C-alpha cells in the first residue's frame, strides 16, 4: 500500500520501531498535560479529550498529507485510525496511572494488579466521579 517492497520494509523495521516508540513517548506528554488540565478522570472525558486532540492535530495533518501525496482514502483511514486508537489507549493508560497515584497518596487499601482488574477499577471509579 505504501509502495515499499517487503525486503526494504523488513530491513528498516527496527529503526522505524525505535523512532515510533520515541515519538509516542514524546506525544504522550501533550495528552497527559491536557488530561491533567481538564481534570479528566472519567472514561468519557478521556475519550472526548483524546478524540479532540486527534481531530485537531493528527486527522487534519494526515488528511492534508494524503491529499497532496495523492494517497488513497484507505491509506488515510488506516493511518488516522491507528493513531486514534494509539492516542485513546495512551489517554486511558495515563489516566489510570494518575488515578492509581492519587489513590496511593490518599492511602487506598488495594490496587488492582491485572489488566482486567484495572479496567474494572477504572470504570467503578469513573462512576464515583461523574
């Protein structure tokens, strides 16, 4: 879809993965600050905030890029969708971490250990703050 053959793609994958990881770490700083400023501690606020950030800073830029490069709508949808999911997951993880840190400061009795327990704990806590 991108016009790069499989061999060339595989050769550049380690470097691309490292750059991708570093860029996501840098990109996590901005949503973290915005989520903190909005006091987004519920799933609804996290989804709203990350969706607006994605729409304003990622979807528009990718749309312009795809238009000027004459890329297909499918190419745009895959790239934009990937970044929307990444940003949403990033926002949820950052919020869960912030909530756990706040609970620890308040002296919460038990922290969830598994991913499913964290999801249930987040949803229960979200119901308390709405």
